[in-house]
């Protein structure tokens, strides 16, 4: 008969083995970034390189212009995250707290937008950015990336705000606060777990975004982001695989650091949204 303690040990061992299998591709990529191109192709699943090629990182950072792409990505990602949080929280507040005609219809339309593939909207999105005179600019990429429906975040905010007691708003109204003041001073601070979850998820998605930055920087390569800049390692007759692994490691490290730092807020936000 298996005791409770034995069952826990078995579960932990299974999860540990599963975690090792899960993380192995990333670990392999990091070690592969320190190999020569020949060793990369011939070493198979072997991790430790024969001779550590640290210059792969300097070549990716300087020669492949990943230094410029990195700061482009930082500006692009941070700006998009801020815009998405503002738009999603405002929309979620309106749908969750305010009763108005056609509310259910709007909710249905918002959810339906979720099922439209992003590839189908890239042409009208490009034409719209071009018509606004924002083509070939970092601002155009930011506007294009942050202009989506962001249905998941809207629904998370709407669900959270809808379940807050009315007495909170009533107390603020008695003190003379208007709708905007109630939202910014009362409601938004209460929704910080949802804000953190939105920030983390949107950061990850935007940091690794490929299609929108690719389309909007075709004629201006210096505005590329890290995801698009990976193409620099693909040449006409050869591919720098070890350099690509170094570039991929540089691209992924900020995402992992942000998630590790903010994972507690992410879990709280998801738990709060589910409970709501």
C-alpha cells in the first residue's frame, strides 16, 4: 500500500524529471551558443562544448547589430505594454461596471474578435499605419502592435471589476469623486494583480512578436526587433547556427528574468481572475 508520503515523493520525482525534460532544449541552446558552427552540427545532443566560443555573443551583439535591436525591442515592448494595460483596463471597467444599451452585443463582438487570425488583419493594419504617416517608424510599430482587441485582458479586467462591491464606488461618489477619479484612484489600484498578469503576458508576446515588426520594418532594417533580427544569421548559402543560438539566448533571457521576478503577481492575477 502506497502511503501519502510515498505518493508525494513519487509526484515530486515525476515533476522533477518532467521539468528536466522540459528545460533541456533551452539548456541545449545556451550551450550550443558557445560552440563552433561545425561542432553545433556534429555534436548532436551533447551539451558541453569542446572549446567555449564566447565571441559568439560579441559577434551577435555587435556584428549582427543585436545591440540596436535590443533597445528597439525594449522601447517597442514597454510602450506596447503600457498602452495595452490602459486600453484593456478602461474597456474592462466599462464592460464590468457600467450598464448601457447594447452591452451584451459588444461583449459578444469582443469575444468573436478573438477567433480572427492575426495574419488576416496584417494588410489593413499596414495600410492604416501607412495612411497615418507612421510607416517606417518605431511609433508605427507600437501603434500596430497595441491596436489589437486584447480580448483575454479585457475579459479579465471586466470579470474582476464586475465582482467588486458597489459600496466602494458609492463611498467615492459621496466624497465627490467622478468616474475617472474612481477608476484611477480606487478601481485600478485594487486590480494590480490583473495589471501585473497583463503586463507579464503582453511583455512576453510583444517581446517575441515577429509578423508586425517584420512587415513594418522591411524598408528600414535598423528599426528591427530582436525576433526579426534573427534573420541576420541566415545568409544566401550558409546559416550561422551557433550565432543564431547566441542571439536567441540574448532574446530569451530578459523574458525569463521578468517572469521569474513577477511570477508571484502572475499567479495571483490568474487566481483572482478565475475566482471572479
